């Protein structure tokens, strides 16, 4: 089962929450935001490398779910894929940092943007490569290459060992 459809026992599926949001249910919106805001922010931060820009991007994407809920319901693609693809699309990609640091965060910040996103989706959101491919609009093989290159780069810094 994909991470996109798996939730705690008794938790409503994203698509069920979207139907309730379209009917004006603010509690359903709160649940959806609490479920997805951390990953939306993490993705935006990995791309922007700026806290304020990441917060603004994640907020913009999540607010659009409330404001345009009928459009979100009408789609056949899983909600998380659409939301995170929206975050990637709205994020302004920062160039990789050039100064090397000793933390994992510093090492990840030195990676190209798509590698940063692939790592975040794989290790933080626990997405399968097929789900990452949907978010990024690339093939499953491309995701494997992105992850492999990112891991290699991290190993070369001595962080990813």
C-alpha cells in the first residue's frame, strides 16, 4: 500500500476529507493541514533554502485547498501528490549552497534542488519512488538516479556514510 493512502487507524483518507472540505467542513481542513503541512514546508524549504519563503509557499498551497476545494476534489490523482507537486511548482529553487558544513542539513543544502526534494520525499515523507515520480513529473528510473546521486554526494562529504 502506498504512503499516499495509509493513515493511522480510524483516520479519514485525504479524499474523504476533501469532500468534507468542499462542503465547508473546517475541521476536515484542519486535519488535512495538520497531516500535510510539515512535509509541504520541508519540501519548500529544501527547494528555497529560506524559512520565510518556505512558510509562504506551504501556506499558499494549503490555503488554495480551502479556497478552491471543488477543484481539488475533481482530480483523480491522489491529494498528496497534487499538493506536493504544487509546492514544488510554487517554490523558487535556490542554487545549492557552496559552503560546506558539518551537519546533514548543510550537506543536503549543497545538493541540486531535485535531489533535495527526492531525499525529503523518500526519507521524511516515506514515499515510494513511484509516488515521488508523480510529484516531480519524472520517471521512476529518474527518481532512482536522483536518490543514487544524492546518496553518493552525501557519502563523499562523509555525512551520508
